[in-house]
C-alpha cells in the first residue's frame, strides 16, 4: 500500500480539516484540504487525488452530490464523514458509492486506519488478476458485448465503452455466466470482495451506472433475488 497516495480532505470546518491532514501527514500521506464541494469538483477535473474524505454537510453542493458525480466517472476510494448518525444517511452515502461512512466526532486514528484499509482494498482491486471466486474466461463475447480483461476494455457492437474497474468486473461476472441469476450478496463478494461491509445497495448503484452506459444491455432484474444477463438478446 502506497503511503504517498494523495488524499483530498473536503470539510468546511477548517479545524477538522487541519486535524485530519495533520494525522495523515504523520503517516506520510500527502493531502489536499478543500472547504467546498465546488473546489473539490474543480480538483477532480484537473488533478484527481487517489482518495477522498468527504463531509456531507457542505456549503452549496453537498457531499452526497459530489460523491455521486465522482462515482459516475470513476472508481476511487471515498470515505464520507458526517455529524449525521441516522442509518438512512449512512445507507444513502453507501448507495451513492462511498466505501465507508464515519460519524463525527470520530477518532482521527480510526479514520487513518480506515483510509489504510480502503487503499489496500483498492490496490487489490487494481491488480490485473481476477480474484473472484467463480472462474472467468480470459476473454468474453456475448451477443453485442465483448470484454478484453487483460486490457480492461469493453466493446458494445464494436464501439468501445469506458468502464471503471468495478463496472468491468461486474460485467465480466455476468457475461462469463449468461442466464445465471446472481443475488446481491454474491455480486458483492465477486466485485467488492469478502471483506466489504457496506450496504448491498451498492450493487444496485453499480448496475444503474452500467445500464446508463449501455442502455440496451440485456441485464435484467430478478425480482426478490438479484440480477442476471440474458444470452441471445443484443
């Protein structure tokens, strides 16, 4: 795990921002402190960091919207922090794509430990080998879908479609096992790993993003169960 990762800390409370950055500096991480989501989005479009620590209650655009925008474009570790400890708020943050949720006031040491954990998980995810439990073919063509795992490239009817790492792995799981209905729990293990502890609604959010990129993909919801990709519908 690379301690030289750049971590963006987004919080309008300067004291909290400085405290978090100080603890991260002690662990040799590089940080960028930002007071608003608008500043953070500008950073994302110009020089995206390796990880985000986002406060939810921000002036202007809130942390939820910033998380959604980032997650719609890429897979990058995101930890949300908030004074809100309601379960609904936690679930919403996880559904929008955050990897973890920490309630204020929190121990800076605990936050650093969670940051380390997420970066380690991200490094494993970025490895070229597929670590899913189910066997997957090295290359897949299913209907109009073509996947090239070694190059991490996805094609739909010959046109390349940009996919994040999790989106690509999710497609690989489905396309490697056409017509099989997967539960959300199975998909969490396949894509996020056995150590993921967030909501299984993260699966729904990832499916939504894939469908947005390929609207006519034969990826179906299985009521009361999960999802499957049909064979022969392209």
